[in-house]
């Protein structure tokens, strides 16, 4: 009798181990089923959760570029810029635009066009500035972006709108809906079509100028156009 008890105990232990393994596998399967169901719930919520709807942008607004100065100015300087571009930031901080405007007044007009090609955050920053333009604060927003660079993440963009006293509900709706994505893309494609590959790039009375010009160089070009001296069309380039 004693010899028969040991095998029975061994069999019982083996059965218990097998049962435990089966239970563990079943539990693991249920865990994965639960994870899968949760993933489906989150995916459904993401797909069907209501998102801000972009307001339609008419053709006039699509081509309405932020500008400084009179439309009757004899000299028009168009900057194709990127808010994530360190060279653009340096040019802005040099205060060249302000100095040119102070010297020439309404004889010179500055126009901004978006060319967001430097960082992954650049396109959204460009859209944000367009949303600020809707509330009459483009240049203030433009300056703040360069002053706070390189902080141009989505939360930063919304924070700057609040700091400038914009209607944040309208601003966030505009930004989250991608309302001005087409406007920004239009500017970018135009820059590529003109042969520009980096930022900042410029048009001076529709003549291309790649790279940021110095104050003196820009003054020479303007003087030439205004008939103050020199030939603007001879030897145009970047010093």
C-alpha cells in the first residue's frame, strides 16, 4: 500500500501544475482581449470624437498677405520666412525692417509670406500667425514667435495668443481646424516655384534675393530703385 501512494501524489501534483498553467494562459488571453477592446474603444473615440471644423477661406483671404506700409510704395520687399528658422530670427532681431521703415517711410512696403521648411513645427506656427492675422495681431504675434524661438510647439502657440490678448476660443478653433493650412501651403509652393530652397528668401520688386541682406546692402538696393544712385539690376546678390 505504501508503494502505491507516491505515484498517486506525483500524478496529483502534475495535474495541479497543468491546471495552474491552463488557468494562467486563460487569464493572459483575457488580459489581451481586454487590451484589444480598450484599443478599439479609444480608436473609435478618436475617429468619431467631434473636431473643430475649418471655416471656409475665400479666395481674397487666401491671397491676403500680412504687410507693413503703403500699397502705393515704389519698393516692395517680400520675405519668405519660417518661424523655426534661426537665420530668420537673427534677421528679425537685427531690426532691419524697423530701420528701413524709419528711413524710407511709405516709399517701402514689407510683405510676409510663409515658407515653413526648417522644422516639423514650422507649418503649424505659420498657421498660428495667420490665425492671429484674423484678429489684427499678425505682426505682434510674428515678433513674439521670434522673441520666444525655438519654442513653437502647439501649446506654445496657444499660450502666445493668450499673452497677446487674442480671443483664444476663436484662435484655438482656427488653429486646431487647420483653417489656414491651404494658405500656408500656397505660399510655400510659390517659394519653390521661384527657385527658393532656404529661408529667409526675398523678392525686391519681384526680383529674387536669396538669404538675409545686410542693412547697407538693402539700402543700396532701395536707393537704386528710387533713383538715388546705382543700378539695382546689376550684380544683384547677397553680400
